[in-house]
C-alpha cells in the first residue's frame, strides 16, 4: 500500500502480513492477518517511528522512499524492541547509518543484544522532547506495554500518539487505515481484544499505569503499530483498553466461558445438558472445544467473563491434556479470581477433577461445584447436569 498522509507531513507507512501463520510463533493469525504500522514525521528533521518485521523489506523501503530520502533520515525512533517492529533494523542501519536510533535506556541495551548495533544509538528520557521543526516529539516511557523497554511517542503539534503495541490489534488492514473508513469496525475490535489477551493482558497493571500517565495528554489520533489508526474516535480504543485491563482485577462481565473436551462424546453429551441449564440464567455462554480451538480464541471469553465451566474427562489419571494446556495458558495470562465449576466423565478411576482443582486454586478461582459421572451419562446424570448448569449460571448472574 502507498504511504498515507495522516496529518500534514505525518505519514503512515506499513505492511500487511497475511502469510505468517503464527504471531510470536504461537498465536494463529490466519485468516485475520496483522499489520505492522510505521510512521514518518517529515520536517526540517525527519524521523521514522517504529519499523516493521523483517518481511516485505522491499515494499517497506519503497514506502519510505515515497515520502523521504532514506539516506537523509535523521532519527529512527524505536518504541518497542520486539522483532515484529525491529526485524528490519539491521538493513535500515546499513542504508541509513547517519540516522540516530532513539529509545529508552533498556532499548539501547536491547539494540545491542538483538542486533549488535551500538553506534549512533541514544537513550531518551521519560518526557524528553525532540524538535523536528515544526513538529515536536515527546517520549513517554510506558514499561511493559508490552516489554520493559517500551515507550510511546507523542507528536505535540498535531496531537498524534504513536502507541506501538498499546491500542493495537490483530487484523490486516483491508484497504482503509482509519477507523472512519469502515462502516463496521467490529472485526477490528474483536481482534484488538484477542490481541490484548494474547499479548498484553499479563501486563494489565502496567497498562493501567500507562493510561494514568497518558490521561493528561490530549490525543486527536491514536496511531498504533498494529491495526487501525483511530482518528474519528481515538477515545474508543483507549476506553476499550482501559476496560480490558480492568478485567485483570476481577472487574469482569456477567457471562460464562464453557470449555469442554471430549474423547468419545460422553463429556460432550453432558456439556450440552449443562449448557442448556446455563442458558436459563439470561447471561452469555460461549462454548469452546479445547481440542479443536486454539487457546488464542478461547482467552477472550476467559478474560471477559466471571464464570468458567470446565468439562473434561479424566485422561490417564489426570485432566484431558488439551484442557490442561488451555488452563495452563490461562494461568500464564493471569486469568484470576473467577467463579468456576467442573464436570467430567471417568472410565475407571478419577483424577481429572483433582488436577482441575489444583489448576483452579493456582488461579484463585472459586470452585462452586463439581460433579463427575462414570462412563456414559444416564438420563438422570443429564438431568443433574442441566440443574448444575443452571445453578452455576444463576450464581454467576447474581453474585
Ligand atoms: Fe507488536 Fe510486542 O510487539
């Protein structure tokens, strides 16, 4: 895509990635894709803000050439070191050795350790300003949104916040780069939540600290390094991030993530009965087969809802492995302080429930109820399951 001027002499450049299957080597992004957005602020001095993955390098360099002479770039501003934003740095350094690389003190260390670049690299202080003429950049350190070295860059004359991972989301740009170019942005909001939970959620306290720090800064345009640029409603994505970060402290929505796994259909039969019961409480119930759904897509429901029902059989004396994996990732992402329940089938001895209880305790989940059944569920078992689902959902809806 050609460069786009987002404010006078402030340009978006960037590349869409629709072929990388796994973001960070783990999170599926096909078919949604992702964009790596970067920006050029051109004036008496010219700065390139954020870069891109080492991917479609020719396209990225052509975009820079579209609006600036790469051999005359004055600054390369690195808001965040993760290689989805810096993979192209070694190539750029060769083409633009004159450009001063700017970042936080931790960034300076990381530029050396990741790319062995030590010359012409300078640390910027929190709040420091850089006059480009007429544009002015101000650097705001925002550690752990997403790595410890992270900062955001604020252009003070046009009130543009280059926020890097913060306020970003999965989802390749479908032609338009701005929120006001889409009649329906639900795809981007959904993918921003999935991105938040997959990538940023562990650091939600840091996100809230950053939001507090940014609260006194007037922002007309939020320009993240993934996904849409928010110029119609910049406050929209900021408020969504504030809400999502708040979920970390248990301030979550009334609803249930119902996770299940089933080897031969017995636990699935029970899941349907449990779901039937849960549906009577009038709150959302989202159902996920953990063996067939990547945890990337399950985490948003776990993060958003106060209730979790886990249905999984005993497998070799423990929990069905895909369920154990899903709950392990939930623990790593700090999905804490939920109300939970467990049901599952066992063949000859238990074990699934005990492992679930261990995992739930580690996440400070309050286990309201459990029940297990041997082999296939009887009609009576299914009736019990339906009641179990309804009781739990009413507790989640009301408590
Ligand atoms: Fe988009 Fe933390 O990298």
